[in-house]
């Protein structure tokens, strides 16, 4: 791996992990949302490093743009200040969750660090190629089904958010 | 490039674990929801890394579909959050136990 690419990757990965940890420890939802935006932007840059400009652009536009604006909009609409005090999730339940997540991470990491990963030399994931793949007969029906899904989600969201349910 | 792909996959596992931990530990409904988004993004990173390793574009197309479904899920989920907040006046997940056995 080229040194510059490696350094850029580790900086981005460190930023993503740090922001993710800030996100789950932050008390206020607004802070969590901004931390998540940092994670999403770092991931977008990592997609660029992995040679996927189309997905990198989509990540910024769809996730960091549309979805996170929706989250911030709802947080501000509901005026959520911070987590309400209540029975803590710490103690045995929290420790069990921590243990399970550590186990999951250890399993995946041990497999990945030992596996041999062969990477093909030439790789072209330009927007044109991805679009060609997307509109090929293999994925055409799935693509059309997505538009129906979005329509259903649109109607569902409007119906759910109405004054009287 | 092989090391880059490997470390991207480790990063993906790390982000997924952090997201799962957040889902387990947090009590605010919106924060839990954001942790689910983080887990979806970790899976997307694995798709892109494997797409790069195998030289096939199927991973990229799958990421596209995951993003579309996640956007639809966010719209419906946040509408449900608004409806729940209107009913109970709280976002604490422990307050919503109607379906609990």
C-alpha cells in the first residue's frame, strides 16, 4: 500500500471511529447527529480511496445531506434537549452488551487479519460503469421496485405524521 | 491495495460494533435510530471494499439499494418517532413497551 494513501486512510479511519464513539457517548441528540455527519463524511472519503467516486458522491448527497438534515429537522422539531434521566442502562445489561460487541469485533477481526485477500489489479467503478450495471437487466426490476418503495415510504410518512393517527 | 481493503473491512467491523453498542446502551429513540444508520454505513463500507477486491460492480449496486432503502426507512421511522412523541410526550425507549411480552 502506498504510504500517502495509508496515512490518509488511517487519519480518516481514526476520525470515523472517534466520531462514532463521541456519537454513542454524547448526551444531546444534536451532538450525536453532528458526530454522525463527521463519520459519514470520513466514510465518503474512504470510498474515494477505494476507487468508488460514484458511491462517495452519493454518500455526501444522500446521507450527509438528505438523511441527516431530516434527523436534525426532527430533533429540532421535537425540541429534544438531552436524554431524560431514568433507570440507567449500565450495570449487568451494559456489561453484557459491551461483551457481546467485543466478541463480534474479535471474531470478525481474527478472521480478517488471517484471511488472504487477493485484490484485482484493474478496477473501473466510474459513474458511467456503475450506471450501466444498475440499468442492466440483472438489476432493472429491483431498481423499478425501489421507486415503488419510495412512493410507499412517502405516503406512509405523510400518513404517520398527520395530526390524528 | 490488499492491506487497504483489509483495514477497510476491519474499520467496517469496528463501526458496526460501535453502532450495535449504541443500540443496546442508549435510551433516546432518535439516538438509537442514528446508531442503526451507523451500522448500515458500516455494511456499506464492507460492500465497497469487497467490490474493490473482487473487481465486480455488484457491491456498488447493492450499496445504491441500501442507501435508497435507508432513506425510505429514515423517512418512515422519523414519522413514527413524531407520532410516538405526540402520543407519550417522551422519546425514552423504555416508555414504549406496549408490545413487550
